[in-house]
């Protein structure tokens, strides 16, 4: 299949259907007593749902999806596009204000909702313009039940031939770190271009094993939304996790070869494994230390002596293999995206036998721009750019992107669109550089930079990542805009850890520049979560919200009292 010749994501699915055994297992939700769907099962359901949606909407109508990850999510997404609609997936963890804004902003003709719990979140914001509600389970108002649609005898096989690469496929709303979410319009061609770049990257990983993915990131996230089409392109078997809490258990069942996640997942993984390692004594501890040491040398392509090769072989058998088995035993690679992965975490995971490819992207770029290559990992970078886009660095260091993957624009926001797309170049708001061997390196985020009283620019994310390397620190928030020094909020399970944290902070400060040193901190036990609106649905800090809630405590850290 030549991806560049495809006209749409719908065509991608049906072309792949021609290539695979249609009785091949395709989708599986890991909740108890849920069936495994074959490619044939899903294609038949897509046709039936397409017919129903097409009978309700006009071409270009928005169709909203509010659901947890499950097989019917992907089926609905493709059916909407096949019917001529524009898919609008939204997070199940949005605030009431966000739901109200999005429903008004996109004005959907159809709402597809999973169950009554999800429906209750939006019921007060549904306008009379909504023609039908389709639900996966029975809800408190009259709706079209998905099973009733799928039991209809109408089996007309519609494959939309009118879709073009430059037409809108979906509207993905950003997570709204600073104000209302913005609807990013992504084209069929933009996502297909991303699939093409990802295919080149992942093919080496699946040559020996049939690809298996375990999906847990919300499919409403641009990263995972595009990944589902990469999975289709690879002919993969896809498992949907039950929850984040059951992820490790689900991994042992699914035995994934590839798994995508955001930096927060890897940070938690790093902390858990580090705590476990610290409890080991004697020979076990020495073997672990050698595993990490020799793993890092191998990662950096440093030559090993004969003795080191023998020790590393033992480490592979006795340590790395056991760790891999905890994740199903077949993992070829983690892929990290959606934010910056701390270099130390990347080095650690790769050294202990969990290959981790860090990439870079943003929703406005469909979303992936670059990624490290298997066997050529440079953890301090986000890898070389995909061949389907071009990158250049502006005079002030800002990263600019051009290519088919660049969004069509923001929905209902022409002014904001023109502010970020100029002469075909997408202005990312990220600061970076291109290394001599063509890898992209992210150094800062323009909008998140702290500008201190002396006018110096400081990256809070870098410092927050450093702090969270300590097992006693769950989360951190660095503050100091227009101040003479930096302070931090530190989330910990136990405030009695204060002295340990203070010692750790002193060690970090010795390695930082004068302007980066954190002079004071306050311990808190309440985590930043999606529920309390201090994390976005993609687990990024909502800085304005944190500042609003803790302004008084932070300002006290600047008091001389």
C-alpha cells in the first residue's frame, strides 16, 4: 500500500481490509466478558453505522464522540468520516465549562456517547440543533442504541469516494492549558502523512513479531487518535486497557509489542522501579548497578571490554529479561510523546531493557513531527524529523514546521489561526535546535518560560523534571515570574520527608546555574489531578489554575518573615 496515494483515512481502513485475513483478530477491550472483534466484524459494523449516520447528517456536519476507549470508538470515528461528517472526539475528563464551550463551538448534528455517566456531563449543553444521540448503552433520554443500529438488515456497503486529502477529517480540541480549548482542524492528508512517517519508524520493530498495541491514552487525544490509524496501517491487533490502575495487569495479558504513552507514565514507572531497585542488597544490587551502567554505555555506543560484554550478557539474562516479562515479555519499544521526557528517565529505561523512543509533536501538526529511531536512540533529542514534514529554526530559536501534516486551522478562530500559521509555516511556540546529525532537540517552551526580575529566561519544566526524579516527590510546580529567585510547590505523600527533600534539593542546586536555583519550597499532599482542574486531560500542569489555587502560599515564600 502506497500511503501517499490514499485519499482518506476511510480508504486506508478498507485498503488494509483487502490485505489482511478478515477473520484475523483486530480489536479487544480488556474488561471482563468482552468479545474479540475481527476485521470483518468491525467492517460490517462500520457499514451499518455509516448508513445510519448518512441518513441523518449533511456533508461536513460535526459528529461528537464522548466515550472511554473501546472498540466502538474506532468504529464510530471511521463511520462518521465515511458518512461525510467531521469527527469531534472529546475527553471524558473535561470540566463542565469545557463541555459547554465545545458543544456550542462545534455545534454537532450527532452526539455519540458511551453511557449515562458520560451523557450526564453534557446533557445541559445539548442544543436543539442536535438531530440524534447515538449511545453504546441505554441512557436517560431517547437515543439510538448502537446494537439496534447494528441489528438492522440494511447492509449497503458504502465507501466514501468523495473524500480528499485536503478535506477535514476531525476537529481535535486542545486541552486548554490557558483558557478555553481550541478546535484544531486536521485533514485526512495530514494524518495520513503522519502515518507514513510513523510506518517508516515502526516497521523495523515488527519484522520479527506481529504488531500488538495496548491503548490506554484517551483516543480523543490527537496523539492516540493518529496512532489508531498507524495501528490499522500495520495490521495490528489492538487491546484497549481497562484503566490506568490496571495497566500493568493488562500488559501481561495483551503482551504488547509497541506501546505509546505520555511522560507522566514513564516518570511514575521510573520512580516505581527505582524504589524496587533501592531495596535490593548484595549481589542483586551490584548486578542491577552493572545493568544500568553497561546499558547506558551501550546506548551511547561506547565500546565494551570483553569482561563488560560477559557481564552485560548476564545482565541481559538475569535482569533485563525479568523486567521485560513484567510488561508482557514481547515489548519491542515504548514510544513517548505529548511532552518532554526527562533525559535521565530515558537513559534509565533504555539501559534496563525497556527501549523508549522519545518523539515530538503538537496537535496542530497531526501531531507527530519527529521521533528517535530504533537502534539509533539519542535520548537528549526527539529524533530526526519525519520525512513528510520540514523543520526550520527561526532567528529567536522557535521551531517552525511546514508540510501536509500542518492543521487546516482553528475552528471558528481565523485570527488565532493566522497568528500561528504564516506563509505555510506553523509557529510551534517551542524553542529548539537541530544537531549536527540532523536530530531535533527541544530546549524550552516560549509561553512557559519564567522571566525573572533580572530579565533572564528560565525553563520551569526542566526543573520540575529534575525534582520528580526523587522517590519522595510525586509532582512539582516551579514559580518565579518577575521575582528575584525561584520557589517550588512539591507534592509528597508524607510531609515528614521535608529534610530528605531539602537535602535532595541542595544537591540539585549545586549543579544548577545561579538563576535556576530553587531557594524555597512548600510541601503539599494534595496531588495535581484532572479532577481538581490542575492537570489537563493529557496530564500536563495547568499553570494558571495551580497559581490561582496556591498564589497565597507561593507569595509567602517570598516573605522575610
